C-alpha cells in the first residue's frame, strides 16, 4: 500500500498511507481533486498574480502581496526549513508534488474530477513549488493580525483627537475571530473533556477549511485543514489528544513611517541613527486581465518592505511611505516545524512542546487528552518593542522603536472546569492592544454555567445561540424616549450647553419602541423584531456617521484599496456603536435626537419581513455566476456579537460575508462521538453531490458525525 483514499457519506476524504511523506502526497493529491480551482486561486494570491485572470478587482491585493514580499518570504522560510528541519521540508515538498499530480488529473480529458472554472477562464493549472504551501499560509494570515487598524488609529486620532482611539475600539470589519471552549471531565457526562467551537472567517465557496482524516502507522488524525497546506494545524483530534485555536488578537506586526529619497543608485531610507541607508529596490510587472500591465516598485528598508507610498508619497501626493515589519520576514520561520509533531501528539504535553515552535498567526490554544491533561495557552511569536509600536505607525528615523526580543507566550487555567475564548481579553492581553467585546465569551460562559454536566450532543445549543447583549445601549436610549414633549440639552464641541425641546414620538414610533423594548434580544432569522432592531441600528449608524462632528474622519487617506475596509467610517461607527452611545460626550452630537430620528425613520418604513429576509449569506467566490448571486443565498440567524457570529455591517448591509467557517466538537471519551460541519461541503466542484450538501446542517445548527473506522468508509478508485 502506498496510499489509499476513502470517502464517508459526506464525501470527506479519509487517507491511509505507509509513511507521513506518502500521506502528505496523498493529501495534496486529494485536495487538488476536490479543490483544484481553489488551489489555483490561492497559489496566485500568494504570488500576487491573481489579477491576471480575476481582473482589476484583484489588482490591489496583488500590489500588496508583491510589495509585502509574500512569495519571497515563503521561499526564504522554506529554505530555512530545509536547513533546520529537513524531514518537515520533505513532507511539505511531498504535499506540493501531490497537488501537482492532482491538478494534472483534473484537466485530463477523461478526468473524473473536473474543475469547470479552468474551462471558463481558459486557464491551465499552474505548477506548485515546494514553498507554495508556505506562501498560501502567509497570504491567508498576513491581514489576520489587523495591522491596518493602526492606520485607523492614526487617522481618527489626527482628525477627532487622541481620545477617539479608545472610543472607536472594537474588532474591526476586516478581522477574523473564533469561539472556542474547553470543558473538563468534571463537567461532562463521560468524565472526559470536550472541546468545541467555531472559527469565524470570511465565508468562501469553496470553504476555507477542509475536513480530512490522515492515517499512517505513526499517527491517525481527523481535523480541519487549510486547503493548500499539509497536515492539520488548527483543529485536530488524534484519538488520544485534541486541540483547537482561537485568534489571540495579539499585536505582532508593526508599521513604520519611512523617509525615502531617490539617488542615482536607487532609493535610500533615513534610519534611526540619523543616516541614510540603501534600500533594496526593484520593479515587478502585474498582468491584469482585460487591461494593460501594471508596474509595481518594490522597496524594502531595514525595517521591512514598503507596502504603501514611496519616495513620492501616496497616490494623491500625500508625502507618506509605510513599511511593514512582520515576524516571518524577520526570522524566515512560519512555524511549520510544529505541524508534524502536532500530528504525532499523544498527550497534551506533546501538543504543548509542538506549539513552542509555532510562529504565525498568534493563537490561543485549548487542548485535552484522554488521561485528563488540559492545556490553555498562547502560541506564536510576538516581538518585544515599545508600546507606541502597537498603537499607530511609528517614525523609522527615530530611535526607540526597534524589536528587542520575543515575548514568552502566556498560559492560563480553567475556571470552574471550563475555559472560554472568543477573542476577548484573556491570556493574550499582555500581547495585544484591541480585543473583541466580551459579549460572546460572557454568553458562552453563562450557558456553560447553566448546566452541571455537558455532552457532545449538547454543544450545538451553544454554537447557535443568538442572544445579542450588545443591543443594550441602543435599547436603553429607546427607553428614554417618550410620547411627551420633553426638555433636553445638547453639549456642543465648545462645551456650551444649549436647551432644546424633544418632540413627542409619533404613534407608529412609540409602538415600534415598545416592541423593541419587549423583544427577547435574539437575532433569529424568523424574527420580525430582530429585523426591526437591525433596521433602527443601521439608521442610527448612518446618522452618526453623517454628522458634521465626525466628518473629518469620513475621508480616508489614500492608502491602497485593500486596506480601505479598516479606514471606512460607517463600519467603524457600526462596530463601536456601544462605546459611542455610552460615552459621556460624543463631540456634541445629540444622541437622543439621533436615536429618535432613526426610530421615526424605520417606523415610517419598517422592514417588510423577518431578519433572515435581508440577513443572508454572502460568500466570496472567485468566479461568481448568476446562479450563485447573493439573492439566492439562504437567510441567517445571528449577528456580529452573538455566539452565532454571522456578521453584517450595520449602516451598509445586512448581508453576512463573515461567519462560522466550520463548527466542531472534539470528544475525548470517544473520537467517533465527535462531530463537525462546514458551510458548504467537502467538494469545491460545482454540481458535485458534496459541493453544498452540508449547508442544511450548517444552517440548522446540526453537525455531521466524525467517522474514523475505515471499515465504515467507501474506498475510492485511483483513476
């Protein structure tokens, strides 16, 4: 036996081989069979060549990928891996070889694993180099730590004052998060631990996670893999030990404002020693489908690659240049040395040791084993440097902003037999600046506290909880509105106090207010009250964002388009609405009048249906078709701050581009009592019976069984 492929009832691949290297090759091959087009897109994104077939909409990403040196960094990391850990390097190489084999199969005239997107675009699959999986990993996570949030902090502080940074603090529209909870054996029906959760990512079709089973004499693991990357990095169960992660919200990427000048020999950057230093420079060409090619100047200073601006400034002429310093570029290490030890883990101590080598991204890890071992720790590489680096771009020409070492990843314990992480302030607090609001974590903890013993089958009730605690500030404002004319005051930006008279609510607005105050605060898809609340919330967000007091922050600086989601005022107001409504003063804005006007607006034009009518899934597809238009996607329960985190952007859209990219329950009493689900299915091929067969489960909060017994699986032929 070299390698065998089996499938379960959901089309999930189960692979068996004699060696880890043969298994990696089989994983690459089956991933290419199931996700050929997705792999092609990811390879191009890692190389900064996606505009060559996706067109000008992908150009901004390609510019960032080139300027941030993603492909070059991946090559450096693989070269270093070959020198430091040749076994893992050979294992990664085998995966890339398997991908190439599988891609060849998908385009063969007699292929039973077709990828129709290649015919639509006229593309042929490209070649995967050994470093390509590292490039895919890097491209997937380069924006994970949200370094563009530092641009927002600088922008809002400049235009609204330093106090605005804390006022607008919230996890921004481009961040990714997760829910995760660990329940020790003392709190379960079996006496063995449970680990459950759901990573929140942009929902893509095909999905960003691949359910897979990898078996060889050295290990037998089920888990969620990232297509294009070997092994199971984030969520896995070996039968004896299981692990899962959430985003730690750590700050480990820095932006430097650079002073650059052109010389006869190239470009120089002013360093902290007061002298000019030669910067590396060259030019690359980006091909854009349907348009002329674009030249991109690549500059790298002693801090890192310049990702925005240059010697001549930004595109609008603003004198600015920003370099990005991120750990893999500095160390030539992505942490891939942890992947094989994770697969071979038998106990929590093995997972712990493996994660000491982890680098990117920085995660909070929860793990448990069959002997009662438990683990709750941060894993990843965070530089030691001054606090100012974490707040906004810092001047490269001033001393005192250098990296001076690495933080020791913090550890934590359990409280009353459970540990809950949902991107809130927790063990990673010393390593971060901005964290998620505590609502999801508090709700999960409260639900777990409400029952003495938990089983694996109980966990979907937590996954799908729709209570929205963050509704409180807006509802509190609604409660102060009356049907009587009432005096009020408004504090102007010059701190003068002006007496005003608030008009009475109209009967329709009063009735809507009463409905919302009686609402159960659950964002269920079939709830008309949830739709009404969301409509009022969006109206409040739009009115606040349009207020002249916030106008200076409405025009974002001319940074690259790919960074603009972090700089848009309406989403920032939406996700910081709690703070803005509760602040002692909001730049003289009469918030009571704003809420009143929003209530009247929606009372006069209420939503026509329940929340799920407008709160629909909006997955990203590289090649959308009329058959997969947003209007055809299902309605969703949940909201940004619900445990069921299906995120709209209030004030802009009710559609959800982000949500649970998978759900899982790892049972340490019996691995086959574990369960999982993804938003679509195991196959990325449109028309395949397993392309979207898990979506009904995902929508209903149900989970598919994890099957690990090969006798219960169907062997797939090698043709």
